């Protein structure tokens, strides 16, 4: 067994063994989830963390007392009609007051409003438990929060926790966020029949007749947004309430919390992003599934923001936007927070759809470092490995290690660095958006930097452009190593622009047209041992050996 295989094998064993430390997972449950039982201080666990390309302590897992309550005891009724918000939250409060334990949501169809997790509580869903969140906007109060890296106001999330410790959502159940009641939809995302049906259902169209909004308030909120999806110029509470339908929340908001576990459950149809841990430490996602419609605006699966010590493994993501995304705040707000996203393990995950399979940015102003991604599969994501930012962000992304990624049917780039990101999906970019900007700007705290990135053992069948490096003239993409890569069935070869210190070894690209590699405005490029010290704006075409 070679070192790489051993590391992947150990990571699978250790990741599961970490979760056994929680008293809510018994031997029978472990067997049904294919969990290998081992003590939490096993030599296997120590070995996998020792083998990482950076120093990282083991992700701490929550544990819970044996105390258990059932939401039925608090008057809950699983008929899909009764609103169970009070019953579920009272059960959580009681377990928290007793010092911790488990709140059971049994089999049934449970309609509810916002659920607030408290410290030392494991919200456990039994088989065939389906929790559906109300589509009544009035049950979601407007709160101060952070969204897309900026401090703003949004509606309260269907599931939230703030400054909690030792919390979990586990079991076998499913949560539906009723996202269709909140989300705008673009005409070009649907078939003609689907669009006609949507328009006839109600709602309102924008002036172009190409975007459907569920309410007039939602459209008004969209028109107030100049900086992505955060409205500006809305001052009074009355004005905020007018655009309440636009303030669609992330489905799971976990802020400032420690020892967090999500395991075994399914999340579907989130109003906006699905899972958003912010400023958390020691967070684990294991065997979690996320399903959002491919047309869902901002329907990210996971946005891990400014978190420390995270383990994301054995999950399936099907997203309407980015799938596994690493963030750390946006522009001045992110730099002021100053919390990098760091020490993250992403192992053995599958992504079915999404704008990107694994993504860093574009909100990365607090920095991103020490991320290890291994043994993941992307099937039909717009982009495979996606790094994105823009001028004004600031922040440093470094020490990113990616290996053993298999991809098929990637319509754009399997590997993309875009430092001129404008908020659009790859298939929404116009020729003007794609045009390289060559003006040299002063370097400042607002200048983002991407460096020390190592990518190996990547296989992709079916792609658009094989790779695209689009760095800033004042801050090129630096020190990127790519080795043992095969991209077949690409419509175009790789393009490298505004980079310094890129090394490519044993890279094979099979294209339908053009050269396999075009390079311009790049220094110190090494291809299979041959060094190209300075390639100017006129460019150069290089064929891989």
C-alpha cells in the first residue's frame, strides 16, 4: 500500500472513528452507517493527521448525555398541517436546561418555522422523518446577520445556532426549506413549459421579462442591490419589511459555535445557501446530502466561512450554485473580521451539479489556508476546481492541496483561477466579461493573492477549456504546481495568463481544436522540466510532451 493510498484509507477510517465518540451513536447505528468503531484516541487517527501536508490538530467531536426527549411529548403532530415550531424549540430548551442530550424527531411529516439549536443538544431524526419549513414569510423575523461576506439583514434561518457548543443534527431524516417560495428564477434556466407554468402560478416579472420574482417585495429588494445580493439604501424597519421576501435566509446558519456535527441527514430546497457555518471551530459534516434545483439562484450547498478545524467527508452535494465553497468575508467587512478559513479536510465527497465542485472565494478577504481536498468526484459541475476573487477583496489564499479528483462532463474549466470574478456563473459571462484586463494597479490591502497551491492526480473526461489562469497584472497567481493530470475531450486547451512560478509535470490534454497550452504575461513557467522565464503579452504556444 503506497503512502497516498494509505493516507486515504486511514482518513476514511479515522473520520468515522472520530464520530463514534458521541454517545448518541450506538453500535447498531454505527454498523448501519458503515462506521468502523475505534477509540477516539486511536493510533489511526493520529497517523492521518500526522500525514497531512500541514500541521493540524484532530477535529473535536461533540458528545451528549443519555437524556432523551421526543417532540411528541411537547404537543408536536406529524401531519404536515400543524405548525410545530413551539413544540420543537421547547424540547430543545428543556434538553439544554437539563445539561444536554437528544431531541428526537420521529417518523412523520413535521411542518415548522425556525428551529434554534442550543448547546449540548443533538437534534436526532428517525428514519422517514420529514421536516418541512413553512413558506409563510411572517414566521421568519428579520435579523442582523452576515451574508455573502457582508454585515446586513436577512430573515432568520430555518435552522440556526449562535455561540453554541457541542451541538449536532444527526439521524436519517430530511429537511425541506421550501426554497421555491423565496427564490427568483431566470427564464433561461427553465424549459418553455416550465417557465409558462411558473409565470401562471403568480409572482411578478422584472422589466426584461426574463426573471420571475415570487412577490413585488422580492423584486423591490433585488432592485436595491448593487453589491451582489445585499440591498443598499434601505433604512427604516418599514422599508426592510417591504422587501422581506427578498431577504431569503440560508437554510442552516451556525455562527460562532464549537464542536458541531451534521451527520446522516438530507437537506433539500434551501431558500438561499444551504449550510453556512460562520466563525465556527471543530465542525464535521459526515454522510450529509444536499439537493437544490440546478436553477436555484445562490443555491450553494456548503459555504464554510472563517472556520477553523473542519472535516467534510462522505457527502453528496447537488447544488444550484457552488457546491463545496470556502470563504472568509468580503472586502472591508472580511478584512476587519480578520478570520481566515483554515485547517479544512475535504475527503471522499461527490458533487453532481454546481457552478463549481470545490471552490475558494469569491469572498476570501480574511484569507484561506491549510486546506486538503482528496478523493472527490464531480459529475457535470460547471467548473471543477474553482478559485475566484477580484480587486478590492484583499486576503491571501495559500497552502491548498488537492489530489485524486475524478470529473466528467465539465462544460467550462476543470481548473479555473479567475481574479476578475464579477458575480456571474461561468455560462453567464459575456465576451466583455471574459476579456483580459491588463491595467496595472497599485498593490494594497485590497489586492487578493493566490499562492502555494498543489494539484495532482486529476482526471477529467469531457470539458470546455481545459484550464484557465486569469491573474491580476499587479498580483499574478503564484507558485502553483500541477502534476499527473489527464483532461480528455476538451473543446480547447489550457490558457495561462498573469502567473508566476507555475510548474506542470506529466500533464496531458486532448483537445478538439487548437494548441494544448497557450501562455502570455507569465514568468517562470516550468513544463516537464523546461523553464520559460518570461513570456510576454504576445504569448507563446506550448505543446505538452
